[in-house]
DNA sequence: GTGAAAGCGCTAACAC
DNA sequence: GTGTTAGCGCTTTCAC
C-alpha cells in the first residue's frame, strides 16, 4: 500500500514547521513566496493529498453539501437540477452528497440527520410528498447548517427557497388549452401536500375562472402516487357524464401514462382528448404525439439553489443575509398533443 | 445555535471516562450492561450525535461509499442501480456519495480523486465511455481502497466486477428478430470503447452467424454519442441500397429516438422496420409502439456491487478474498416494435 | 513570516 | 469492565 504523506512529512523534508506548511497549502497571505513555492513543489513530489477529515475536524467546517431529493429515477427534472448543483459545487470546491427520500418523510428525516451528522456545510432539499413536519430541517438550522429548499418548498419554515413559477406555468398551459378551443377541461393533480401540486392546481382553476368558465364543473382528480394512478385516472375521466376534451396533468410522466391508456382505449389525441404535461422532460418531444408541456429551468434551479446555499454557508452574518425566495419563470411548449392539425 | 454535545459531556455527567462512553456507544462487548444503559440514556437526553469526522479520523476508516456513474439523467438504469446501492449501504451503515463523470475521462479521474481524498471506504464505478486508462483506479487501490466496477467494466485492471450478460442479451434479441422473420438486420452500436458496446455488438454478430447469415453484409453503425446520433443513423439506414427491415439499438434511448425519426419519415413499425432496444427502461412499455428490449436487473446489479464492495472494504485479508466477476442474466422482452400483428 | 503548542472529537492500545 | 494515555492530521491562536 502506497504511503500517504501528511503535512508533517513535507515539514520535515523542508525543515519548516507543520503550521507553515498548512498555511502555505491554503495560500495563506502571510507565507513568503519562496516558502510557498517550496511547499507546493514538495507536495507535488510526494503526491500529497490533504486529509479532508482532519482538515474538517480541525476547522469545524466541511466542504460537503448534502442534497435530499424525492427520487432520481423517473424525473429528469431532478437529474438536471442535480447537474446544476454539482457544477456550482465543483466550482466552489464542495463535494455533493446525494440522498433520496423516496417520497417518504421518515426517509427524508433519516437522510437529513445522517447528513447533519456528517457535518455538511449546507443542505439542499426538495421536499418529499409526505413532508408536513419540519423538525428535521429545524434541527439542521439549529446546528447552524443552512438549508435551501428547491422546487418543492413550503411556507411553514423560514429558509431560502428557489422554485419555479408553477402557478403561472399551470395558468398559461390551461389558457393555451382554452384558446385551442377545448371546452371541458380536466386536471390530474398531484398530492395536495406538495406546494407544486397546490400551485399548479390553483393556476388551472384561476385560468378557468379568468375565461369565465364554471370551475365548479371542472374535473379534478388527485393522483397521490405520482406515477401509478394514471390508469385509474383515465377510467374516471372517461366515465364522466360530460367527458372532458382536454386534460392537464401535473407531471410529464403522468401525461405519458395517460396518453398510453387513452390510446389503448382507442381515443385519439388531441382530437378526442388533448393532454398536456408539466416539467419539460426531453422525452415529451420524442413521444407520439409530442406532448405539450411546461418547461422549467431545471439546471438553473440547481445552480441558483447551490449558489445561494454556499453563500449562506460561507457568510459570517447570516442574520443580515436573511432569506430569499426566488421564483424562476416557466414557459409553455405547445405541441401536437394539444394542438389540432390544421387548426392553425 | 444549539449546543452540540460530545462523548466528553456524557462522560462528565456520568462520572465515567470518555473511552467507556465511546465503547458503550459502539456497543463494545466488554462494557457492562448498566453502563451502556446509562450512556445510551444520557446520549438520548442530550440528543448526542457522534461526530463522524472525528470518528473516522481516529479510526482511519470511513462509512462513505463513493459512486461514480456516467450520468444520472436519461438512463433509468443508473438510477435503479443507485437505488440498489443505497439500500445496501443503508443497511450496512454506509453513506453514499454520488458523482457523475458525464462520460468524460477527466471528470471521472477528478471525481475518483476527490472521493479518495474524502477517504471513502470503497469505490463503485461504472466507467465513462472515454475511459481507456486506469491509473486513477490504481491510485485508489494503492491506497487500499477497494474498487468494484458495475455494468461497464474492463479487463484492463484487476478488480471485482458486476455486470450483466450483454452478450447473451444481444444474441437473444437478435435471434428473436431473426425468428420473427426479419431478414436484413442492422445494429446501432455504442462507442466501442465501452465493454457493453463490444459485447452487444458481438452478440448481434454471433446471432447472425449462428443463423447462417452473411455478417459481412450486416449493417452496423456506431453511435459514439449515446443519445444524439440517432437522426443521422436513421438517415444512413434508410439510404442503404438494401434497406434493413429490423434494427437493434444498443440502448433504449437510442431506440426511442430511432422510432421517432422513422415515424417522422412515415415508416411503419414494425411492418416496414422493426426496432429493438436494450436496458429495460420502463418508458419502453409506455411508448407507441411498445418497444422490445433486453431487461437488465439494474437494481440487483447495484445491490450485488455494493455488497461485494462492502465485503472487500471490511475484509482484513483482501488478498485471499480475491476478485469476483459476476455476470447477471438478461431477459428479452418482445413487444410490438418487433412483433408483427397477426404474426402469432 | 514562522514556529510552538493546544486542540478538534473521537478511537485504540495498554494497564489495572 | 474501566480509566489512562496517545494519537489521527489538520487548523489556529499566540508568541516571537
């Protein structure tokens, strides 16, 4: 096994003290140029690698960022956001630890605790659909570990948040459906525990209202399981006395499944029923028909959340730094799942 | 900020020594029942959380597992494998750090170095498509950090590997195409730097041979960029003098794109051209037509790789433990993208 | 600019 | 069983 060198080894060889080596390595201003040069050279020569554990223990701070997301699979959004987070983290010298809550509160709590225990410098979290209590986040905050929520936030706890304009996205896509001439709209919502479900629902409702539609008649079916209730939902839509002619799904994945089940039943899209999703997953463009969706700046959410987190983590006066609540814009992408041929 | 208690605090309050507290907390056999009980109670009361940094530094070992994968997004396979890894890690008390190489060797090297520097207990790696040098893995091994390769392996370096039977999967799906009556088969391969590309290619070729086909005529087009060359590939397939009637794509994502482009050109699937993928991504079942694919035990790969890694990490005689080369089975899933209606 | 010394919070001999 | 003593490899006062 290869010998692992320490600052001590460098110090001995250079006949200087450990502290000077330590300072030189960190580019501390009051180490002479020559000393630094010598230290770096020797470090290179020995292939010295700083022991981050020791460094962190001594400095009582780490270069770790903990990320907790509901799930990596199935949701391109999180993968994208993660890329943004990792880009920023890398730039600023942080390492990212990613955990999945699997949409379970208990898992989220466990992961946050484990991360806090690993003395992460900060926490980036997208809440699970079960999360309705925030003690675990408070624990982190009490330990002086900043928390930034991204995409799925809450107003139940005061932390910085970076989300997208779910409300406007839903409002706009619903409006798009109305303007395309669809008359009897349905919405497949997500669990109402999620802020994003609420906002998308509200956007849908308000768009109906603003067009003078009777919202009482609007068909809304709540899919608590974000990926598995589509079949049942389709059955319900089709069994309505006044069948909807368009359905806005709260996620792309839901839309994909809905389309499959509709097609299986011989229903033409968008002629018999239009279907729209939400998220801007690239797969929507590859489907047949291509699916109208609401694009989110996923990568950018990650970037901004990470930047903010690191700012808070490195600030020595978090009090006056305060919290931010950044809401990034969404944009609708109308495609053939909602736009009838020859209709334009 | 909430006070963070240490074993020292517990020791003082209980009037015993730090070491006893440390031992009790780790459930060391030779601490009396009563002492343990008292320690646990006090730990609970103070909401004591072990400082993992200090623990790891002192014990010269960590509870961290580093994972490096090409990309999380776009490939359900990795997300699934990751879940398997995380399940095992959790059971055994490890924390998982996930990094993406973005299919770039340099990034892979950087991530491995960073992970080694964080003193991970072991490394789980799925090689990037650029990886043709293995010094970074050797560095880890030299530091006594075990490495287990999963899915994308190599025979260039001696480490344990958990892969799937890519060869047989490709062989079987090609055979399936032949038995369905397709006569002129094409293969869209991945970059030949990847072991999986090679094996899938070889399986394809050998299946042709075993059916007495002329492999010299077989159309093989190599897509180095795993997700972007599909359009070009389709053009090339269609411009062949003897147009292929079936194409086996080395990945599901490739198949999805190929299907889209074929449809855009008015080609019927599978009547005019059959298309098969590889990976068993759940999305293949939701597409229209449903895509024939080769299922991989993604979750299980993660589980087995993680189990083996932890075994190696915890072994005190790695020499005699040796290496394993586990190859998990694949299974073809014939669907309508290759099975003509009324043909059965 | 550099060094000495103390200590981060824990583990691990070794003694009793 | 339990305590004592040394560290793990680094950072950080505080002198000089």
